[in-house]
C-alpha cells in the first residue's frame, strides 16, 4: 500500500466532521431550512456543471488531438473543471465552496499548474512531453559564470556506435 493512501480514511472522516460542523453553524446562523436549501442548490448546480464541464473537456481534447497538439493542457483543465463540478454536486457546504473556487479562472489556472507539476513528477519525461509538449525553461540573466572546460570525449570501441538506452534516475 502506498504511504499516502493510509491517511485517506482519516481525511474522509475529518471532511465529514468539518461538513457537519459548518452545516450546524450555518443552520444556527441562517436557519436549518436555509442551510438545507443551500446544500440542495449547490448540489443541483454541480450536477448541471458536471455535464457542461465534461462536454467542454471532451471538445477541448478532440480539438487538440485534431490540431496535432499535445492534449495535456486541455486534459488538465478538464480534470480541474470536472473536479470542481463534482465537489459542487457532492452534498456539503465546504465541498461546494471548494468546488466553486475550482471553477473560478485564476484558481483554476493555479490548480491546473499543480496538476501538471504532479503529473510530470509521476510519469517519465517522454510521457510528459507527449502530454504537455516540450518543457519550457526559465533562464536567469546575471553575472556570467565561468564555463568549465569541456573534457575530451572518451572513445570507446574504436569510435563505432554503441547501442544503449537512457535510464532516468529512479525509474528502472
């Protein structure tokens, strides 16, 4: 079992306790009828948005594939939108607020970047390149650093080509 998975039941239990506490707090402040109505309205909105976000994600994926572009950006955007709509559809005030935040464009961009970084860490660089295209690198300009002198290449087997493969560190 993976290390992080053993905390999932505890996290779910804490989420349920938090949802109940917030519901009781809102119920006391606005009345329990209004709290139930808020939960119902958020869930209904989430169900409507699930279909819209799903269709939007599918259209974006198909457009990227048809244009011959890497589909990773469209896929991550669709996943974040679907997660937001799903959190809205799940009954609860806290999950509804988090889901609604994931549908707001600036927050959605941040979440999309986080999903991309997490995906790039978990898959090989070749798969990440296929999904997201070539990586961009930021170069800082400053005082020039002294360049080390290149070492003379080692000639193996009389200079003939040798077959091999590149293995990334930690991926065997």
